[in-house]
C-alpha cells in the first residue's frame, strides 16, 4: 500500500511540476516563503467556500472546498518536486507516527 501510494504520488507530483514549468511558474527563481503563502491562501479560499457553501466555478460537479483543497495539494506537489522534498514518504512516516499518538494528542482541545 505505502509503496504504491509513494509511486503514484511522486508520478502525479512530477506531472504537476511539469505543467507548472510549462506555464511559466518556474521561469524565475521561486521564493519559498511566497510558495508557502500561496498554499496557505488556497486553504483560506477553501474556508471561504465552506462558509458560503459555494460550488466550484472551474470544475463542474465539485464543491468550492474540494477544488481549493485540490489546489493546496497541487501547490504542495509542485513545491516538493521543485525543491526535491520527499513529501510522499514523509506522509507515510507521519501516518505511522500518528498511529502511536495518544487520543487527541494527550488532551488537546483542537
């Protein structure tokens, strides 16, 4: 399961990065802080879509939340490939770590 996830995630991430490069997003040196801020902005857009119960205006049949969460993942994939970050394996390792955590991480409210 995890090997298949890693392989597929990495394959899609390379495709996402290829598209971003083709569209000119990597023509100049990318600023890491700006890239992370753009990831955050997609989450803010997901929250706004949730608050207003919006449907996607760009991909038919999906909610605005679904679209914006997809944008977050796309931006993460692009950044990970562009910066040679091993996010796919980190996801698997973090899931394994979380399995051993206490319920609600030891009593956190949220």
